[in-house]
């Protein structure tokens, strides 16, 4: 089960890179149409692509902390929605400065929100074959450029560059589905489970006792202290008036990512 989930993660990461980089790195196909419509110099028009590719990498400084706080899945889904919005807005551009913001800055940041979580999730969940796994995920970039350049060229020849951006804006929404495979499908697992073989610096801080192997002499019973009880016992235990704390349970079960929320964030 664990092996098959890791294969799904690699495939999902590959296609996230395939779609995102394939679209945003095929700007050269749109270049002649932009020169013709906006009648700006090649240097001014090329700034759109430069801003896009620069912000794809620069936004990694922000994506890293966000993935630790909210999880790779949540960040990638937000990135997909922002990327689709950026491409649709760019299709209605009337000035090159408008494209600098919509496609270059907003689109570049959104693409980074899609790509970096896929690489981070692969790096965290692979230890033995980490290099191979990351290589397979990032290979989607080259394959995407190879596939999307002629695809977008056909659309531009048949319609125009605006139609190409709108179609790509719809295609990139598929990243929202692929992002769901960046985490295991087991909602009842402990959210702060330690992963064997993972770099200690990547392990969650203050893990639950249920994640740490108890010694044979440590028998966890329902009467044990809260910090010694299992995840299910602590989350489904009786509250102050004997009721089941369902709200806290659902919030933890539905949490994105690998890192636990603090108890103060979960509420009573």
C-alpha cells in the first residue's frame, strides 16, 4: 500500500510539472502574436516571459513555509486556481504592462505554487530512491515543453493567442485533482506520524505518543494520562459533559499535510 502510494505521488508530480511548466515555458509560441497586436519592441514583450520564469523560482521562498504550515496538497490546489485565473485574465490583456502583471507576476507565482509542492512532497516521502523520484517528477518539465509548444502553436494558428491562453487556463485546473495524490489516502492515520528513514530535520516537532513506539512495559490504557493515550482515544474521548469532541476530531482528520496543528489551534 505504501509503495503504491509513492508511485501515485511520482506520477502526480510528473504531470503537475508537465502541465504547469509545459504551459508557462511555451511563451515563445505566443510571442509573434503579442508583437503584432501590441506593437511593442521585442525587449518590452520579452519581459513578460522573464517575469514569469523569475517568479516561478523566486516564489519558492514563500512556498516552503506554506507547505510546512498547510501541506503540499493545499498549496498546490491554491496555485492551480491562481494559475487558471492568471491565464484567463491574460487573455483579455490590452496592454503589455497588463500582461507583465497577469501573466508574468501573478502567473509566475501561481506556477511556483503548483510545482514546488510536488518536488517537496517527493523529497520528504522518499529516502532510499530520493534522487530517482525527484528526477522523474522534474522530468515532466521537459516533456511538457516538448508537448505543449506544438499544441499551443496549433491553437494560435487556428484561432489566436487569446484562445490559446483560455484553453490552457482550463487545462491547468487539472492540477487540483493531481494535487490530491501528494498525500496518502488514509484519513484515520495520525497526522504527525513519523516516517521511517526520513531526515530528522524533516520530522514533525513534538510528535504524538501514538507515533512513537512504546516500550513493552508501557501499556496504554483508557485511564492513562492524555499524553499517553492513543490518537483515537484522545480525539474521541469524552468531553467535560460526557459528549464526544466531534469538532476537534473532524478538523484533525481533514487536516492537509504532514505536520500537526498545535493544540491551541484546534480549539476546545
